[in-house]
C-alpha cells in the first residue's frame, strides 16, 4: 500500500510539474527541442488528443523533431497522433497511419531501449496492428522497467479487453486508476471499464463506469453509445433515449445501418473476433431498444 501511495503521488506530481515546466518554457523566446516536446505532450493530453488544440500540440512535437530528430519524448507523443485514430476507427488511411506510428515508436526504442513509456507506446501500436500477444509482451517489458507506469498497466487492461478477458481488463484498468487517479487518460480508462462490464453483461456497473467517463469528458461520443445501450437493456428507456441523442449528435451516426458500417473490420485474431462480435451484437441490440432506427 505504501508503494502504491508513492506511485500515485509520483504520477500526479509528475504531470503537474510537467504542466508547470511547459508553462515556463512557453514564455521562452527560444525554446529548445525538449521544451517544445514537453509543451506538445502536455497540450495534447490536456486537449484529450483530438481537436484544434491537440493539433496545435502535435505541431510542437514536429517542431521539436525538426530541432532534434532524436528527441524521444517528441517521437512517442507524435506516435499517438497516428495510432489513436486507427484504434477509434477515425483514420482515413489506417495502413499509412499505423506505419507512421510504428516508425516513430520504433525510433524512440532504438534511441532509448530503457524507456518504459516508449515500450508502452510501442505496445499501443502493436495492439492497433492486431498483434495482441506482442502488445502484451511490450507492456510487460515496460512494467519491468517501471512497475508504476500507469500507461503500461492500462494498456494491458485494454489488450485483455480486446481479447474478451473482461475480468483481467477490469483488474488492470482499476490498477491504472489507482496509480494515476488524476490522469488525462482517465476518461479512456473508465470507458474501457464500461465496455468490460458490458461484455460481462453487468450493465449497472457498465452504466456507472460510462457515467464516470462522461463526467470527465462529455464530448467523447463512444461512451454515450455504451451508456445508451446499457440503459436500454436495463429498462431505463427515457435515460437511454437521452444518451442516444447525445451519441448521435456527437458521432453523426443516425441509424443501426450506419453504426454497423462504422464498425472496424473483423480482426484476424479469432479471440478478438469472437468477443467483438458478441459485444457488438449486444450494443446494437441496446441501441435499437433505445430508439435508434434501422435505416
């Protein structure tokens, strides 16, 4: 327990110190590559990875790499820009984006093989590529280097979520939340928990986790979809309709047919394909009960 308290303080203070340092460096007339990379990371995470502010942050990483092509911090942060849209099925060119993300993460590891964060990001890229066992191994390497790396812990939870091992997904995600309870990724982690509980058909817990995620980031559309489906399947029709309205407003998907068309292509991994097929079928059933039309 003492180790966990120290880890929690370290994660919280680390981000707060990073924000303070980036605010200081932003005032500098001649920021160096590390200043730019730190500002990039903080801006992107605070902006929750998408939108105009996040794009401005990623441009700082590009400037950092122009100044110093070997800046590991900039490399791993910029990799997020390319793999995350693929994970969320938002990429216009998944193959090209994953190639770019892999190049950035691999360069970071060549430069610093002992960076737990670089191994964590490489694990994210491997998961986006559908290499789930390799992703687990990469996250375990990160944790061997830093047992308190909340990103690696949450990444293991996310990988087990894809594999349909929902209890393990919840276990690791809860550990990440304990390690870094004020983390900018917190809304992602509660979203992961809501999906895991949904997969276990524990809909009340799925609703609670989804609402926690939405309280942190109300503009993340995917969580509203899980919430609408879970509410509908538990007989909360009015609340389900409200959640569905928010989901369709944010995601611009107005029908069951549109939702099915927006699903990612089937995974080559039979474990992932089986779990996602079951989960997607129940989500669609819930959205239908919430009032989403077929066409």
